[in-house]
């Protein structure tokens, strides 16, 4: 019998393939062994104590965070009035006469937009260069070390450095001047230094997104005649938009939560102090101002204003902004996971 073989079911064609599991044939895919994941009941006493301690620390951290949020929400909502968001601070002997904190609220939004406008394109550009080019290698290593160093520098150091930079005569057009003396306090100065705080977060998040894209995606783009610049602009950057947005939101949280740079480079005023003679909006951007963090600091019981009720109200507004940013970051991550990830 050369072409067929007889079985109990009749003649069947003889296959050239070896049976599954036979020597040299196709083998079954490996199955995960049962019971590979052991329960904590088999651990030693020391390991179980360590696990219990980790659970305790995690629950303690969650309890502390929840207590802070709940306490500020209860105290803040109790004193927060819609009129505070549209009424600037004023001089008065009572809290009812001293107005609200509309200038601080608007100043927070202005600084957030200005700082992010500087940090976002700069951070994305640095990340693209480090991941896609990185030549010369020595310069790339120095750049990575610089970004990591910036992430660890205290904000008060940035503030002092910004004072030296923006108090120079060459940058006098960015702040208030008087008879040749440059004050160096303005929204421009504060936004420039605050952008440095957000920069490492944007760079790290964008690099993570670019590194998650497989190499064959780039090679496929090169194969159809796209240049490296076109591939980066039309394929890589649109693909890692969720990571870029995440870095931007995290950076914005750092920007609106800073106090040292605000006090030193924007001034400790409770209202806008526009520069006379300048056109709008440069008169406000070159002048001093305030933010919610500065207002909370000044209105706290140990501050100059000593208006704790308004401090709680401003704090809850700031807290809600941060919570919205965190919620936005979580939504972006969920949508990115739902859309799927690249497979290598």
C-alpha cells in the first residue's frame, strides 16, 4: 500500500505530517502547571508579617489621603460662595468686606496655560530627539542627566535662579521697570520657571510612549518612502498622544500647586498689578499677580491676612482642579488601554 492505508473506517489518504506529539512532529503548546501560584498560607511567618505590613501601609496611605480630601471638601464647601470666584480681594476689617479671590483664580489659569505652552512642545521635542535620534551619544547622556537633575531641584532654587535671570536689563521688557531698575516679577518670569518643573514629567511620559511603539512600525513607514521626520510627525507622535496628554496633565498639576516660585517671581500681592503704559494683555502679564496657592498661604491662620474661612474655600477650589486633572489622566489611560496596544 503506497497511497492509502486501511483503518477500521476504510481507506484514508496517508498524510505526510507526523502525528501531534510524535518524535519530530508538532508538539502541544506548553500548559501552565497547576498550582504554580502558591497562596500566602504556605509562606513563612516572616513573609506573612511583611505582607500584612505592606497592606497596612497601603491602607494607611489611602486613609490619610481620603481624610485630607474629605476634610477640605467639608470645610471648603461650607465657606465657598460663588461670588468669591468673581470678586477680587479688597481691603476690609471683616471677611465679608475683603472680597473674594477671583484674581488668584484667574492667575492660576493664566500661569497654567503659559507654563504648559512652554513645557509641552519643549518636552515632546526633547523626548523625540532622545528616542529617535540621540546623536551624539555623549550629548544625549548629558541631556538625560540634565532632565533628571531638573526633576530633583527644589522649586525655591528655580525661583532664585529666575530672579537673577529676569532682573537683568536685557529682559527688562518682560517685567516692571522703574528708572532703569528691573523688578523681575511677572507672569512671564514665573511661567518660565514653572515650565521647568513640568518638563521632566512630559519628557518621561513621551519617551515611554515612543518606546512602546515597535520597531517594525517605523520600518514599515520607511519602506513606503516616508522620511524619519515624516514618520515621527505623522505616525509616532499621533500614536503616543495618550502618554503626551498624561505628562501634560501631571505637569500642570505640579505647576498650579507650586508656591515658592509664585511668591518670589510673581509677587505676594492679592490682586493683579498691571504695568502702566503697556497695552493689554502685556500690562497684566508684565506685572505682578497671585494664584490660589499664594492666596491660601496668605489667608491661612499663620498668614498675613488671617482669613481661614477663605483659605479653606480657595483650597477646595484648588483641590477640585487637581482632582479633575487626575480624573482626566485616568480617563486617558483607560481609553488608551481600550483602544489596544502595539504587539511586538
